[in-house]
C-alpha cells in the first residue's frame, strides 16, 4: 500500500512539473509587452536617433541585444506625467539578459543604421519574436 501511495505521489508531482510553463517564453512575452507599452510613451519627435540592429546573424545576437539595451537608456518619455510608468518599463528592460554565444561578432552597435525611437523599439520587438 505504501508503495502505491508513493508511486501515485511521484506520478502526480512529475505530471505537474511537465505541464508547468517554461519561464523563458513567459519572460519574452513580458519583454514584448513592455516594448509595446514603451512605444506609446516614448518621445519620437526631436529625439536622438538610435543605432537599430536589424536581422543580426546568429553569432551577433548578444551584440544586438547589448545595442538595444544601450539605446533603451537614451529614450525619453513624451510627457512628465508618464515618467513613473516609463521608468518602470525601463527597469524591466534593464533586467533582461541574453547569453553570450562566445562567437566573435564583426559588427558593432555603431555599424547599424540610426532610426527614430519608435522604429528602434519595433526593431527590438522583432528581435524578441
């Protein structure tokens, strides 16, 4: 009887673990949601143009994410009323990390074309998808 109970408990626990959502897709969904929120809050007129990586090769993903994280720091809110929500979104973006593949990337942030802040955020969203 004890064995049967232990077996049932083990089976139940393993089935729960297998059905639990992986944290990685959830993290990417949160980043995408934050990017979409930032698109509406970011100052686009009279703002600094930002280097926007597009279609980076496999070995350059870490460099592209690093460029986006640097660019995020230069974004400004449209109005001071949205400043607290804007800062919260920026903090979420700063926590995002990407593993370095260890491959050497020949392109640098400065080698990418400069675009407006909204186009910059759209490029980041495309990378995350």
